[in-house]
């Protein structure tokens, strides 16, 4: 069995699987070469190109899993919000008031997903065909809150005190509930497309989760996650979900950990680099596989320094009892940054193989 799938069951007694979020991206010469010929949008929407981009880091660095090459904002494009990359994502309009919900296209989610996001299924099929059988293929979608932040504000980077009021207003004035009504069935269908194409698991990226306090997260976010994951699990019980959240900590993870697995059918938590990995494995590893969490900024450092940091972090896992180690997926606390030297990625994957023989 593929080692990532084994780890998602918390039963991997062999070398832990390793893959990085944004492993196919601008830091990589393979990506850059394709980007010189094609726009990012073309790379996502042409299944042939998407498969080629996704395969780059497998061929070059020998990661244990490929990730679908795509982006998480396509459901917003499907809903009629208009999407461009110039080079960062730009939407045609934002949900500035509840009335803007009327501007979203009213189609049935199933046909909408198939017609507007169907290219992801093709990309998954082609990537799977090119991938060695021992490597896993990961699909992904954006978590509802993260998509909501993009739909409302175009990003989540302007977090200041004024934004809190904004966020709270957006969550309570009808925009959040109206958005969920539209986006949850669409995300369910989006996940179904990837599952039908043959992904082994699906990552749910909640990059904006930590913008909310644990109280607001509990009240507004967890019910939407729980609903989405249940809808998916009913249809594809054999395609587990990895929930990555950024800016969160054990206070948030405890809320998730307290939910029975039928209420929150998620196999793994991806944790950001500000958490202590071994503590999270100890506290949550009885219920979730844990993925992470090398600091993405450390990959900008000279190899000697990066090597020391990775050695320390990975030793903290090696020292754990075998059943906890069996639940670890080696990765970063967020995505690979564009300025990262490719050699650092190559060395890290190589070093992981040597350390966990
Ligand atoms: O290799 C992989 O991990 C798969 C590809 C992937 C991309 N986006 C490609 C991409 C994945 C998994 C994503 C997820 C994604 N997209 C997230 C969640 C994860 C995270 O990074 O927090 C978010 C928030 C987005 C939305 C998005 N797409 C942003 C904010 C940006 C611009 C920021 C940036 O890094 O340039 C994009 C564009 C994007 N998505 C690029 C890539 C390779 C860069 C495109 C380019 O200019 O070449």
C-alpha cells in the first residue's frame, strides 16, 4: 500500500511519507520552464499541462505523493465571480453586501461543477496514469471559510483591527450563510470529481482559519467543515480528507479532536509551523494523522542551517513511540515559497530518506 495512505490510517511503520504543499511551483525550474510558454490559468485548465506540472517534483525530487496541479479558487469562478491571475488572484467582484449573493450563478451544483471544474477530473486521471503505482495522488479544495475570505475581500492579508469587525459582520449579516448554501454543494461535487478521477485523498486547505478566534471558529466554521466532510464521506468513504489550517493551534485542534469521527470524518490534520509537532502527535495522534510542519521560511536559509532545523524537528518524531510515529506525514507548515533554492528541497527529501531508513 502507498505509504501516505498507510499513514492516513495511522498504521505506517515504515519510513514516513513526504510531500510539500506547493511542491509544484515557482521555485522549481521545471515549473518555470512551462510557465514561460503558458499562463498559470492554461497550466491549470489543460489536463495535459497540469499533469506535466504535477509530475515535475516527483521526477525531480522523488516525493511520495503528487498533488493535483490546480487552484482552490475555481469554485468561485464557477459561481460567476470572474477570476484572473495577474499574477496574484483577482476576482471580478466581491461579496460586499448580502445583495451581492444574487449575482452568483444559480445553476445546479452538479452540472456546474462538471462543466466549470471538470478539467480537474481529467488532470487527475492523466496524473494518475503517469504516476508510479507506489506514489499517492492528493486532490484538494479550499475550505469554505477560506473561499469566503477570498469572495468577500479578495485575500486575507489585510488582517488588522478594522478587519475583525468586517469579518464578524460578514459572518453574521447573511453573507456567510448564503455563501455556504451555494458553495457547500459545489465543493461536494468538486471533491467528487477528484475522487472519481482517482485521487487517494483530498486536502481541505483552510489558510484563513486562524483569522478567527477559537470561539468564532467553533460557532461559524466547524459546522460547515463537518457538513462538507460528512457529505463527502457518505459518497467516498475510501477517499480520506486531510484538513490543513493555518494560524491555528491546539486550542482549535482540541475542538476538532472532541468531535466523533462520524461528525468530523477527517483522517489527518495539517498543522502550521508555529505548532510543536511532537506535542500535536502526542495529544491528537490517537485520532488524527498529523502532517507537518517545517517552517517554510527555513527553506530560504543556507543548507547547513536548514539541515540542523530539520534534524531537530525530525528527531523529535523519531523519539516518539512507534504508534505515534505511524501517524506522521512529513511536510511543511505551509507552502514552498517562490524564492526557495531548489537544492534545499532536493536535499531535504534525500535527508528524510536517510534519517528514517
Ligand atoms: O503543488 C501544489 O501544491 C499544487 C498547486 C497549488 C496551487 N495553489 C498552485 C498555485 C495548490 C495546492 C494551491 C492552493 C491554494 N491556492 C491555496 C491554499 C494553500 C495556501 O497556499 O495557503 C490558496 C490560498 C490559493 C489561492 C492562490 N493561488 C493564491 C493566494 C495565489 C497567489 C499567491 C502566490 O503564491 O502566487 C495563487 C496562485 C498560484 N496557485 C500559483 C501556483 C503555482 C502561482 C502562479 C504563478 O504566478 O505562477
